[in-house]
C-alpha cells in the first residue's frame, strides 16, 4: 500500500469514527429509558418465558418474574414453556407449578427453529392479554421491571419496545466483546429515524426483554412470520414494521441485567450461532466488518506509528465506548482503551460464524440452527 493510499485510509477511518461519535451523542439524547418509578394504567399482561436446559437458572428467574408480576397493578399471568429440556429443568418447573403456569412444549415442526416455535406456543397460551412480554431465562429482573416496561410501551405510543438489560461481563473475553452489543446500535443506528422508519436495515431489537402490543403482534403474524429466523427478535420487529407498526430498542439497565455467556468457549459458541444472520447476508457481514475495522482498528494502528490523525480516530472510538458504558451501567475504564481489540475480536467471531454457516456445522443447545424442511 502506498503512503498516499495509507494516509487516505487513516483519514477515512478517522472521519467515520468521528461521525460515529456524533451519532452516539445524538442517540443518547433521544434514547428512550425504562423508568423504575413508572405507574402505568392496569391492563391484562402475559409474561412469557421459554426455557430449554436451564436447570441452574430457571428457579431464580421464575421467582423474580413472579415478584415483578405481583408488583403489576393489573392482572399478570406468568407462563413458562419447557422446550424439551433434558437436564432436569422440567422437574424444577413441576415444583414451581404453584407459582406459574407451566406449558410442555410440542416438538418443533418442519420449517421452524426452536426459539420462534417456543415463543409462538407461549403467545398462543397468553389468551386475551393485551401486552406480551417475552423474557429470557438468563435475565435478572428488578421488581419494577414489568411496570417500567409496559409504561414505556404505552407512553411512547409504540407497538414494541426492548428495554436493553445491563450486560454483565466477567473475564477478559466477555469484557472485550459484550459491551459491543449496546455500543453497536448506539453508535451506528439513528434511533430517531429508526423508530419511525419501516426500512429493515434500520432495525435493532433484543429478545432478552421484549414487550409487544398483542394486537400488533397478531397483525404482524406473530412468531410464525419469523419461524426460520435465528435472530427472531430483530425479525419480529421487521415483521411488525411491514404490518405498519413501530418499535425501538431502549435503555433498560436500571430494571434488568443479563450475563449471556460464561467465558470464551460459551461466548464463541453463542456468537458463532447467530452472527452470520445479523447482517442479512455474507456480503453484508463482510461489508459491515470491513467498515468496523476501518473505523476503529485502522486509526489505532496508525496512532501506534505516530499518526495524529489516527490518534484522533482512536480517541473518538474510545469516547463512544465510554459514553455508552456510562449510560448503560457498564464498565468504562480501562475496558474502553481496548476498543480496537474488541472490534477485531468481534470481526473474527463474525468470520467464524459465516464460515460455520457455510459448512453447515452450526448448533445450539443440542439442535441444529438450520431449518428442517
């Protein structure tokens, strides 16, 4: 690479990093927040928990859900679906049957992936509830989580909201990668436009804690509309937009937290399972990965060689991480200084996922991620 081309590459990367910083600042002004002190009007809601092989987590999760449901001013049904667990989860749920409604999942039919099918069965069991709240078993909820979430849904006038839980990260691998979850949409997605736009590319969602108006859910086709989607949460919001609805991801660190993965092996398996689907196609994954490397790795490498322009780009990237971390309850320092390494690791995980997808080796919790026909 000639010196001139290299200089222009650093300038381009720095310009993108600075633009990302500007967008992050604007998004922080617009970001909707789930407020623990909220007092929504009472209505019938259904809290829906799909579990598969969660023997170590399910009891604590159920007890938190029932505590939050007791705090709800109206009628709140808590329904748990055992998705063909083989580790003792079903036995734990039987002992908790006096606290929640337990549904035994039916075998996943052809054309469906396991998670969308489990969610569809739960939605079918919810009856006349006006709001459906989907929760993952690895999420810890505050007592105010349901009131804050439904209040955000109703006061915003939206059809779907995802209050993003605080992402807990322990150990080097988790601390490098997990903060990128919130940072990625906060620094790249114009939230004000995304909230109003029907464009699929302007969509971010999180199924860890997702509330949707039941009527809008049915108009969108429910989870049947995303039956083959690995990232069914993003797919559901896109389906809802196609049906004329609106939704957005929000800040929920004060009402929920989640530790998705435990160490590098668990983290790599989880991201390999889904990252290939996050960008629409292998070409989209390649394009996004190259842009991330250009914006957040190239300037840092140039800074190591004494480039002031590169240093400016590196510091802009670090600033986005610090701003997002402070808003979402995450650790800002010293982790943000390693931001280029985080992006490089995330890029490698994306490549790993795309390759595994092409080889047909993707699996999660004992099941293939490929749809059975």
